[in-house]
C-alpha cells in the first residue's frame, strides 16, 4: 500500500489565517471571481488545501460561492451590513448583561485596567490599532459572559464588519466617542448594574449602526479607487 503524506494542518491554518485577513479587509472585491490556480501558486500550496480554506471562509460569510461560477469576494451591501449590526446589538446587549452578572471582581478590574491603558494612546493610534483594540474590548467582555456561543458568534460578526470598523475609526470623533462609551459600559459593570450595562452597550452598537450609511459609501469608494 503506498504511503500517503498527510496534509499539514499547520499549512492549512497558515493559509486560512492569511486568506481570512484578506477577506476581512475586502482584498477580494465584491463579486470579483477568485482565480484558484493563481491564488494557490501565490500561496505556494496545492488547490486541495486551498479549497478547504475557501469553503470554510464561505461558511463564515467572508467569501461567496456561486455554483458553476466558483468563489468570489463577498458583497458589501447596506441591507446585509445593517442586518449584521442589528444582530450584533442584541448579542452584545446580552453579553454585557451576563458579564455583569457572572464575572468576578478581579476579572472586571483586569478588563478596566487593560482598557484604561489602551485608552491612553487610543486617539493617537493608527486606525488598524484602534480597530483591533475595539474588537479586543468586545471579545474580552464577551468572554466574561461565560457563554462560548456568544463568544464564537461575536468573533464571526467582528470579522465581517472589520473593514467598516477600520474606516470609521479613522475619524477622530469616532475614536473619542468609542473610548468614552467603553468607559461608561465598564463603570456600569463594575457597579453590577446589569440593566445599565446592557442598555449602554445596546446604545453603543446602535449608534455605530446609525453612522453606517456614510461609512459604507466610503468603503465602496475606497475599494474601487485602489
């Protein structure tokens, strides 16, 4: 029986993380077909592990697959983005409530100390650094909910809105309001006021949703200017 060389999981993971970041940042333009042969060659892999990764990204909503046409960049449509933020507002509201009820005092203090340190340089950080810090804040808070489904779902939502978050945080006013709103949410959690924490988080996400129209316009313009 011939020896079959097992597929390297580290190779698949490397491709996955590389392509996931590209898809998060719309390096594959909406509706743009992916040339699997060229992509495999540029990554130095065969098409088998590449297809495995592409199918995984389709399942995560970061790429699109159309029968007989193949893989392509995911759409950037206002309705889809609004739906994601609507889902996120409800999920983050529950996350904040559960974190307030379930986190230990030490965990809350650690989160506050971390955010206070981040906030010192938030206004002067690059948009990419701000976007990462903002995502980390919401993921860290979600981890205190002790609900793995919330954490995993939020990770996917964050990936799908990453590009828009990056663009919005280029604006100084967005950075300042984000920082202040995070402080208020943390203060409510520290006071163990679950209703206040949930309502503040809901308002925080809904405010971002209200600002989306202009952000989406800028995102679309930027994609086709490159």
